[in-house]
């Protein structure tokens, strides 16, 4: 009997040890799921006249030499320096165990020169569509130039592709800059930024980017705390207004009927503009149309006998971004500037 009990104790101990060996230490037997991401893409090194931009590559501008030396460069993913590999024959760059994110910005720096790429999250194995190249760098600068003035993060546009025509044009402009002798790093970056800003200036969302995600529905209720701006008599923003906003929508075909409620809760003067009180609450109904998943309409003043009665106050353009619906409102009242003005990245509504 004693021997039987002793054998049972040994078997139980061995079975417990086996179970312990199947778990991760410190996890109480719960396996850890690896959700890390691997990103890969070819490096297409441009011709560069100014050798000092390339650091270790020195004065030789041969792209093959650049590809071999670039393995000793630094790579940042979403601002964090990471380890990576670069195949000298295929020039494929590979970075593993990247933490999951809505999107990824990669910057490969060699000396004072950088190649940049942006890619949205799609799976655990992600391929850079333009590799790391002048085209990927041009695409990134165009995203930044379009979204920056409206206070968007680049990741807000994960479901959009930049116009290939604009990418090709900017990539050509960047190569022209790199052909210049004596080009400094600061001059190169400023030229890239300015050229991108010039290309997107005055262009609509649909002219700069095309949405790749499925069609969206505006049906439902939306709300958020946002910012919009009061303008002076010259049309210049003088007060930033924080407000609690709600929007309701009902769709029928491409027609949307709905309502807005905008209730100010705080103000922030710009350049010491005098503010004595909160603006009043604004509420209105609207009817708009949807095209390419974008909703647009114009708000008119009430027909109340005032100087602006029944005149256009502001135009509204609402479009899907990764975090909700962004609202671009533009004042149309050029007499008294009573219309609402927004920067769309600061006015994003979330579904309730």
C-alpha cells in the first residue's frame, strides 16, 4: 500500500511538472499570444550628388555601394529605433517583432539622408508597397503636407491612398534636389516639405487621396468634444472654442438628413483677443448628399429679417477617418463672418 501511494505521488508530481513546462513562467499556465508584426520591403537608393548626405558611403554615389552600406544605418519604426536586417543581394529590408499599431512609419537614415515609408496595419506580415524609396518618401511627405494644416495625424488616413500622379511628381522633384551639389540636410528636408505643400495646396481630399476602405453609412448618432474657431471681420481666427457636439443622421440612398448640436464649454483667445463670454449654443437641421463616402451640405441663416437672412453661413464636408468622421466646416459669410470654421483633425465625431 505504501509503495502504491508513493508511486501515485511521483506520477502526480511528474504530471504537474509537465503542465508547468507547457506554460510560460509567471503566466499561471496561460499561454502568451504573439501578436508582433514583421515588416519588409526593398530599399531603392536614389542617386545623390552631395556625398556628405550619406555619411559612411562617402563620396561614391553608386547605388550598389549605398545598398551595402545602408545595413549599418539606423531604422526607426513609429519613432523608435529598432533592429533590422538588409539582404545585400536582394536589398530587402526586414524588421521583426514590431508592436501592433494602426499604422507604421519607417525612417531609414544613412548619414544625414532619410528614406521614409508609411503603411497601414493589415496583417502580421506587412510588405511596404513602395519599399523604402523616393516614391515612399514622397508619399509620406504628401500625407504630412495634406494632414498637417488640419491637425491630422498621418495614421488618420490609413484607409486612403495618395494620388499616384502626385507621388510621381514629388518623387521627380526630390530627385532634382538630390542632383544638386552642396545640398545640405536641412535644405533637402525643407525642399521636400515645401514641394509637397505646394502640390497639395488648394486641392480637395479627393484630389489628393482616394479612399480604399469599404463604403460607410452615416446612419446613427455621433458625438465628441471638439474645437472650432470664431473669425474676426477680416476672416482671421481669433478664438478657439471647445464644444460638446452631437450629430444624428438618417440616410436614404445618397441623401442624408440630420441635425447638429454644438454647445461651447470653453474658449481660448488667440493673440490676446478679448473674450467676455461663451458663444451661444448652435443647433440646426441639414440635408446633404453622399459621394464617395463623403457627406456635404451648406447651412443657411434663418429667414428672420436680419442682414444675413437666408444667406449661406458655412459649407460642411464630412468624411471617414480611422477614428471616426472628420468635419471640415468653412465660413461662407463674407459680410459678418458668422459661419463656423474648423480644422478637421480637431473636429472628429465618434459613433455612440
